[in-house]
């Protein structure tokens, strides 16, 4: 038994843990307000970063004679690796966002009517006009940053700029009156295509943020 314990102790000394220290803090940016954590895989060279971000926004969209109020929920858990090529503050960062971003839209008539695909309908004919969209669940991220929370003083100010690729958003638009009106059902589909064209630019989400990190140990 003593020989086994001695062997285990030698292995533990020869195989140190792959992570070196830990830092945590708060951040704010275009992806929301969140918490962040970092640890060094290779000190002064490679860090592993995880976090959680959240932000709720309101926006409006217009297509033809329909005005939409949009609720935008930004939520994600970034898992990234930062490489410090010069063993300083500058870094190149890449990884994935566990992406839970989503849009919800509600259409309201202008002047009491909707114009869908060139056809005019009263508000009572259309009923409730709503839509929802989701993005890719795993969204790749690439960017550059400044600040190494695992090196230097206890407190580190960090900054990052990059982009998340979420994939093309696709709104599923429905109208409660479409079930009893085949023409309206077809026009809602055309309106859906027009709305998706309006939000196609959201497949890329720009990332700009700053954070304050505290290193433990």
C-alpha cells in the first residue's frame, strides 16, 4: 500500500493541473451585461474564458403598410480561448457563444388596415399578427482584445472587439385570421419573406465590450 501511495504522489507532482489560477469580473458591451471568468491554460500565452451575458432591447420595423414592435432578447454563454502572441496585453480570441438570442414581433395596422402583398385587410380580418425567430444555438466568435487578467496586478481592465456569426434569422409569421382566408394565408407568407429580408443583417452581431476582472490567488 505504501508503494502505491508513493507512486501516486510522484504522478501528482509530475502531472500538475492544466489550469493556473482564476479571475472573475463583470463586463458590459453590445452583447449585454454579464459575468466573466478566466483561467490560464499556459501562463502569459493562452487563457480559457467563460461567461454569461444578457440584454433586452425594444425596436421597431416597417414593411409596406405594417408597423412591427420588436422585442429583442440577447442572451448567451461565451466559451472562448485567448492567445497572447507577444505575452503582453494584446490577444486574439476565438470560440463559441451558446446562443439564446431571439426576436419576437407584433404587427399593428396603419390607419386601421394592413397591406400585405398588395392586398388590403381590416384589422379584424387579420386578427393578431405575430412572429418569432431563433438563431443558431452555437455561434462562432472571433475577435481581438486587450488585457490579461491572469498576469500583472489583481485588477485588470479588459476590452474586446469582434463579431458573432448567428446564422440567418428566419421569422415564422402567423395571423389568426389566416386559417379562414386562403388569400390572407398566402399574403402572410409573402409578408414573412419581406420581414426576413429586413432582419437578414442580424446574422452577424458586432461585439464591443469592456470588463473589470479580479484575479484570485
